[in-house]
C-alpha cells in the first residue's frame, strides 16, 4: 500500500473515530477521567495534518500561486 493510500485510510479511521465520539461529555468514574473533548481536539488536529499531507502527496495546491491541480 502506497503513502497516499495509507494517508487516506488513516483519514477514514479518524473520521470514524470522530463520529463515534460525537459530542459526548467528559466524565470521571472511580477517580479515572475520560476527556472526549481533548480526544476530539487531538483527532481534529491530526485530521488537519493528514489533509495537508494528502494535498501535498496529490500535488494539489492553490492555482492562484501558479501551480496547477493534478489528479491521477
């Protein structure tokens, strides 16, 4: 599996994880805390990075700066 395919698979995994978290509140059980908000924030940051890597891998950039879109 190539780099682009791995990035797209990770993106799908992140999106699935975000969907499963939804908007659940943070909570504590027997002194152990569970922070869905921080998990969600970390996943969103990773998703942003993954999207940037996918764009770079596909050579998709802003045509306004002189680079054309290419698709395989």
